C-alpha cells in the first residue's frame, strides 16, 4: 500500500478508535487478567465486541474468518494508533494460543468445517486455546512424546500427560500432539488433534512459578475424547503440522519486549543516568556500564531494523519460515540483556520483591527479569533454535536435533 493510502488509513483508524475505545481502559491491559477488575469488566467486554465487529481482533485474517483482511502494514498502523491512546487489542491475549498459533495453523491445515467452527471464535476472543505439546519426557525431543490417541468409533480416546501447558486451566480448547501409531518411526506416528477441555477425562493442575504467577499446568488425559473430525491435517502427519505451528509461535515471539503499563516512559539510558549519575561531560558516570548500555541499544536497534527489513522485503506479506528461529533468538538475547541492565542500573533498588520503598516499576522489573528466563525455553529452547538455524538455514550437517 502506498504511503499516502496508508496515511489515509491511519486517519480513519485514529477516528474509529477515538469513537470506540472506552477511555476507562486507557493505559490498561498489559497483564490483562490482573487488570480486568469488576469496574472495568463491562468496558473490556464492550471493547471486545467492537473490535470483533470491526475484525480488528485478528486484523490480517480474512474477513470470512472474523478478521478484517488487512495487510501487515495496515495492522501495524492500527497497533501504533492504539499505542498513542493507551489502547490494547486484548483479543490475542484472551484467546490464549488461538490468534498467534492455533488459528494460523487451522487456516493452513484445517478442513472447511474446522475453519468455519473454530476461526471466528478465536478472532472474537470468545474461546481460549492452550497447546498440549510438551510432556515430562518430551520437551526439546518433542517427537519422543507418549500421550496416546486411539480411534474408538467416531472419536479419539486420549491417555497420557502433558506439562507446561500454558493456560490449560482456563482454556476451552487444546491443540494436542498425540501418538496415533506406536509402531511407526517416532516422527511418523504422531497426529495433531483439537480437544475440548471441558470434559471429565481432562484434569489440570497449575504450576506455580518463581515470579509468583501460575500461568501453566500439568494436564492429565484420562480416557479423554475428541471427535474424529477434530483431527488437524492427515492422520500420522502431525509432525509437519506442529513444525509449522512452532514457526508461527516463534514468529510471534520476535518482539524484544513491550513497555509495561506501570513503567515510566524514560529510556534505559535516561534511567541509568538517574540511578548512577553523570560525569563532568554529562555522560553516564560508570564507563563499563556505559559501554554495555550502548552495545545493548545497538543490538536492540539492529534487531528491530532486521524485522523492519524482512517486513519491507516481503512487502508486508511476511511468510513464516525457519528464519523465525533467528529472530526468536535475537529477540530473546535483547530482552534478557535489557532485563539484566534494568536491574543492574538500579543497584539495591533493583532487587526488591515487595515493600513501599520500591517503586512499582522497580518491583515490575524484577518480575520481568525472572519471567524473561522463560523466553529462552518456551517455543523451543535457545540451543534448539541454534540447531534449527545450523541445519535448516546454514545447511550444516545433522546434529542431535533432526528438525
Ligand atoms: C513460560 C513457558 C510456557 C510454556 N508453554 C507451553 C505450552 O503452552 N505448551 C507446551 O506444550 N509446552 C510449553 N512450554 C514448554 C517448552 O516448550 C519446553 O520447556 C521446551 O521445549 C524445553 O523442553 P524441556 O523443558 O523439557 O527441556 P529439555 O528438553 O529437557 O532441555 C533442557 C536443556 O537441554 C538443552 N537441550 C536439549 N536438547 C538439546 C539438543 N538437541 N541440543 C542442544 N541442547 C539441547 C535445552 O536447550 C535446555 O537448555 C512452556 C515453557 C515455558 C518456560
């Protein structure tokens, strides 16, 4: 889309937001669950309905599936205009793994019936999805999974255990990777099934994290059922389906962090000067820290320019590919370094857990730093991404990892 047309679109988007975004929600929504208090609940619901009518919950999805059929640059404009007024599109958050991962995979592999039944309810944020991939003995070596699904009449009967299932206790549907042929080679006997969570055969047990939150669960399948029509992609070819889904997951993890709603809008270098002080030339007083902050800012800029370049080269139609592994790792590196620096510059103020003598931002930084450790694990660990990069992008010989 030409710049002029994009600017016209920007003006229309800003006007629509002015008329439709409930001002009571301005600046809210980074931790959506925590912030949906009783007095804002009705406004969040109104906002969800308006976004849904406009198709802006998943703006790049086709209109027939609940999106707005917009290009990536147009979707970016909407996000920018939302940012200006403190609005957030909360639908991808309340849909769990729906908008970023399960939805795009259903769009690619689903039957017409699956697309019609599942996609609009993801784009509207009505249904939350979780992902049942990892198991106690199958993480990086995902193809070693042992949760079994056996065909029984018109259904699959599922038995086994998943772990680290984000949001399993509050999701209505799960995309699960299951073994459907125990005699085949390990990657050939796997299928991807869509499973309703509200049934007796599924039990979820939340796992508490070091950061205090409890965002994921152990999930037990005990004669759980799903209809045969919920098989996504061909039987025993779930490995191809999940590889694609994981590319979508990594693609959604390529942003190196968003600012907190509670945080100041000051840059890292400004905050560093506030805490550490300046020298006679007005520079950050600690020369070693100054070097590391500068290096981090260059890395962050290089990461963001790389994403910009890829988007520009694709003329907005970014294809999800193995390159997502590179961006996921560089996003992880940038975000984790920033979290470390945020703590370090604040000195003893940077290690608070609770108490009035710490600001909300200081306390938030500690939680971000702890949660940031997860970034090099979920969606496939840092090392596993390096294996994928070496084999699938650089063409180096096989390592321990086959995909
Ligand atoms: C916040 C969070 C949310 C998550 N959400 C979900 C979810 O919703 N659904 C889901 O199914 N899973 C989820 N996971 C699980 C995640 O996908 C796994 O933790 C991840 O794949 C790693 O598996 P593992 O924990 O079993 O570690 P392991 O596979 O045991 O790995 C341990 C260490 O060994 C290294 N390693 C392993 N194999 C290799 C190799 N071949 N080469 C080099 N190094 C290797 C790893 O890099 C890692 O450092 C989540 C994890 C986190 C942290």
